[in-house]
């Protein structure tokens, strides 16, 4: 777990503030138990480097109900959605993966 996530946990922030902090730092080790809902248990570190199509297929096979592929710098809402996995895609490869 990265230092930023430890900071989020130790300060006992609300779910929405904790999600924004983890999303802002792009940590792939974010503990899923800190967020509401029943997300699949998956390794976010397994996605970066995969081709978009392969990553989307893997995500669905691992139980993600919504898979969203976004270009770098895309403006997205910070609403938390259970079962959603997000990817930042550049040159048809996953650069970053996060849930919510």
C-alpha cells in the first residue's frame, strides 16, 4: 500500500473523500473494504500494459459489471459506482486502472 493510501486510512476520511484522494494519487493498492458495496476482488496492478480489449475482457471475467475505458486527461465525475472498473487508455493500452 502506498503512503498516500495509509494517510487516507489513518485519517478516517469519509468514503467519498477517501475515494477522491486514492483516485487522485492513482494508487493501485486501494483497499476495497474501505468503499461501500460489493466489488470484485481483483488485482489492479494486473491491468496496466494490457491491450484495451484484453483488459476489458479480463475485467468482465473477474466480475466487473461496468468497464469504462477513457483517454488520458478525460474529465469524469467522482461519483462512486459499485462494480465499475475504469481504465485510462493510451495507444490502445491500459495506463491506469481504478474502481468506483
